């Protein structure tokens, strides 16, 4: 968002949050992994304008849940916090949530990752509600849960991972506000090493 608003100004830019769980199989088909799909959008200043109403009219009835948000930037931060939390913990510990919490201390590590992300969001001016945190604590510590992150699935497929945009950017924002995030940093280092090795193999084979 910072790049977009720096390039085009704040007024032309809308915020948006998409929730969908998918992967691409060996035949390049998009496979839906869960029965939820939603798209929320809004003006960055939260106003309900004719423009956002027009966007809403265009998306309604397309087969997924749609909504206008009065605080889309906070919504985007909430998604970022969850993506970073689950991405960091599943990639760092190489397992799904059920496998992680099934090991003594695993649930505590999941919660620590969430707290690190939430602390960064709060320091950046977007403190998260207790209701949101309670929901995510439950999801990140659910016994037997098969829940993983898209980054973890990409990692297992030896594909590119969004380590810089999901973890690196968040860590840097935290660092600017004096917020330490050792679990996120560990996951960032692990995934960056993976990414560099992957690039080296690709380069050697080209």
C-alpha cells in the first residue's frame, strides 16, 4: 500500500482483503481447500463513497461473499498479522497447527508468533481487538488442526515463498518502532536461506 500511494497518491487507491484457501495441483488446476471465499474492500479513509459503492455493485453476485469496510486498513493489518503468524510458525517448525500443538511447548510458540505480530501492528498504530486475538489464538492452538499457511504449502512444493512481503516487511516495520520479533526473524532467516538456495539451483540449471 505504501508503494501504491507513493506512486499514485492516496486518493486513487482502495484497500482490499481476500480470504480464500487454494492451491495449484500438478495439472495447473486451482483447487479450493476450504468452503470460504470473501472479498472486502474500502476507501483508505473509511468513507462510503459512490466509487466504493460502484465497486460493491460490480462484485456482488459473483459467487463469493462481498462487503464494504469502514476500516479497511485495519482489516488488512489483521489479515497480515494472521498470515505472518501462521506462516512463520508452520514454516519454522515444518508442520501443520495440529502437529505443532501436539508437541509440548508447541502451542506456546504459536501464541508467541501471534503476539509478536500483534505487537508490531499495535506499534504501527493498529492495535488488534481482543475478539480478533481470541479467535486467532484458538485457531493457532487447535488440537489436531490440519491448518497450514500458503507459504508452508509453497515451501513444501519447492516454490517461491512470499518471505519478504509477509515477514520481512513486517519485521522492518517493527524494528523501526523498537519491537523485537525473534520468532519472525528466525522464520525470515530460514526462508531467505531456502529462497537463495532455490535461486542458486535454478541459476545453475539454466
